[in-house]
C-alpha cells in the first residue's frame, strides 16, 4: 500500500485556477496507475482524470479541456491542474494509486470550493 497525501485545495472564484498535488511515499509508485476522483455533497464519487504509469491520460467529459493531469515519477507525484473552474467543480478531491493487482491506495481528500 502506498501512502498518499493531497495538497493544493482551497477557495477560488469561478473562472479561476487551482493545482492539486498528490505525493506518494515510496518509489514503487512509479509502476502504479494514478488519478483523481471527486465527491460533491449528496453525490457519488466520480472519476475526474487518470494517468497510467506510461503517461496515458483519461478525463471525465465535464472537465476535458479544462483540467490536465500529469505525473512526475522522479518526485513520486501526480498533479491535477484545474482551469476555468466552475461552481459545479466544488467537491472533495481524492487522489489514488492503483497497483498491478488492482489494489487502490487513497489520499485523505482535499476540499475545492468554487464561488460563483
């Protein structure tokens, strides 16, 4: 299991930007797929974006063109760059890392609030 710590959440006005970072605790992270989910109040957790260990990315339709996921295996980190934020992006954002067996480790979550 990989220990993950998110940072970078906060309050931003609509149209603004934020960068979320997810730091992993150990080097085996380099062979993990990773990504970000979010959960808004009263809603189910949904996939925002994910990235394979080789760098292939996938995005939810609602964030495509506005969010960018990236990873730096040397720094054991996965970032989510969020631009043109909307009020509907308000949620707790969770990063995860999935190993070759399919087991997922999760971070504790970071709150993103977009004011309109």
